[in-house]
């Protein structure tokens, strides 16, 4: 099975991935040394999560000390759930003196002791201070992600499955960290509605292609980039692209997979909330299910191609057909992205110049006026050197359209693709060159079928020679 892809209006910044990552970092939720500093001022009774650092718990301590008889206690304690906190000593105690302004919910001190922590009144033999509520509530973070197909039951979980190219996907995050942005308990909270820049985002969805490429944004149905970085999660469940955060009506946007190459993608979500991903570890690495989710996969499969007659053909060196109005362009072989200088001024201008996703890893670029249009416009195409299959964007719109665009099997491993108007009818046709034998195979009438007596075979060259084409006379 072979695959084709549709247009990806991908800006040149994809080759500047570091700059992209910087550009989407939130301003309000400060990005420091690889983590997001979010709502660090803790009020009494607030929930804090194991691994968070840089918290200011001064107000929480002061409020608890002010309740009942005024005190200046800095020791807090944890009691098992069945214990009477006013009649028994705590299971563990921690002295917070000197740590109030830059407090870390350390794994060593708090892991295994989730729940309410109270002031410990040493005057009363180490029981909880009377008439004072908990200083704060400690939780272990929890994190999971699933991949959702909006076309199946309005968001069926398709994690670990294969879906056709063009499927519209979203990501649903399961976490208990949504309560961190309760402005009554933690502050400052700048923006409760957005994601990315100028928000309090703290979760990053990580989407990686099988070749290792990591995406910080994905394109939606309108060719708009939607960030995966610094997601502002304030509800449970939270669904990337849903107005109501969960399932059901209210789709804001989706991942339009038609603009991405077939293959397997891995998806996970990482919490960078106040550096917990560095502080809450297991076996010296990030804690799966706590600060990073299990990795899920989705395999995008392309459209099956029509079987056609095969002749001998492979590894191409594309040769564009030139004209008086020919412009420049580039092809990224790792991502199969074309960047075309549409107006020929040599400057990348989004909205004017064109970017298309057409190909797959290892495919070779080819160009030509495949349909012989009178405007002489050159179109793009790709050649799979391992099986000798060509994919031609016949009408030049950068979208794979079965029945309109062309698929030909013309080649074999080691053959190189060439293109040219072999019979002079104005249409560019395909051909291949066997460099080991210096033999050319030209599709003379352009139908993509090997027809002895019609199509041409030439021996022209020698070992190590490279093919070139042109209108010599």
C-alpha cells in the first residue's frame, strides 16, 4: 500500500524548530529553565502537587496561625485518615521555617503522604492546632492522554489504532492538576481561557513523527496553526480543540491529518508545572502517569493506489523542466514539504508563496507541466525509489485527489527519475535512467504504461554518468 498527502501550508519556521518553541512560550506563566512558573502564591487550603518548586506558602501559614488562638507555628504534620488529629500525634512532621518563600513539595518528604497537612501544636504534645484548618492539601499529580476521532461517536478513543489520512483528531487529557488555576486558592492567575502565549499554561502535548520530528503546533481545517505547548487546563476532562473541554458539541478545532505524512505518530503529555517533571522522578527519570503520560500511538495510513504495469526503475535525482517564468523552490526530504517561491522574488512571503506536503521519507521530488496546461505552469510530484512509483499533482493544487492526480509504477531500485516532453505535445512525461547500464526508459505518450513499440528505450551514457534532459534544438 502506498500513500499520498495533501497540502500543508507550513511556514519556513518548521526548519527553525527552536525558534518556534520559543515563540509559543507563555508570557504570564513565566518559562524558566525548562518549566512554567504558574500560580506560585499559595492560600490556606490550596492544593499543591508533589514536585512543585518555588511556591510561596507564607499566606497559607499565616492564615492557619491566625485561626483560633494566634500562634507562630512553622511545623506541619500529616495524620493517617482514621486518626483523630486533635488527640493523636502525626505520622510525619516537617519544619517549614526558612522555606516559606521558596517552598518545594519534595518527593522525599511528601510522596506517600497525600492529603491535608495541619499545623502541629507542640505545646499540646504534638497534636494538630485547635480551631485551625489545614495549611494545604498535597496531591500526587496524575496525567494521561487519549487520541480522539471526532468522526466516531463524537470523539471515540482511537489510541493505538490506524486511521485514514484526513481523519480529524483531538487529544483528551486526564489530570487532577486542573485545580492549580483556582484563583481563590492560588495566584496570580492571569488568563483562564486561552492556551500558549499570555496564559497560565503548564501542560505540553508532545506529538512526534516516526522519523523523530516533534511538532509544537498542528494545522487545523483552516490551515491555522494550533499550539500544543503551554496548555491552559482548568477543567476535567480537558480536550484539546473543544470549547467545552470534554466530549460532545463545541468543537473549536481539530488536527487535520490530511496535511501530514502517513506513518506512526507518538503522543504524550508532559507537565512542566513549577518544575515537577525534574523533581518527581522514578528510577531517575520522569514519573510516567504522574508528570508525563504513557505514550500513545496513532498510525495514519494513506490512500491505496491503483495497480499498474511495472517495468524496470530508482534513486532519483530530479530534473525540473525549465521555462522563461521558472521560479525557485526547495524540497525537505525528511518532512516531504515543498516551499515554492511563487512570485519569484526570492523572499518567503506567507500567503503568497506556497508550501505543500507531498511525499514521504525517502521520496524524490520531480516537477513538470503534467497536464499540458496552456499557462505552462509546472506542478510538483514525487517518486518512490524503492518501488518505482510516481505521484503527480496533475492539476497543481497541492492536494491529493484520487481520479484527478496520477499514480504510475515506472521504475526499479537503482533507477533515477527524469521528466520531459518526449513527443512534443506540450505535456511533461516521466522516464527513468538505469545508471548501471546507461539505459533510458521514456513514457513517450504519457499514459504511465510500458508499451513496447510506442515508448522509447535508449542506451546513452556510461558507468557513473548522470542523466540530464533539455530541448537541445
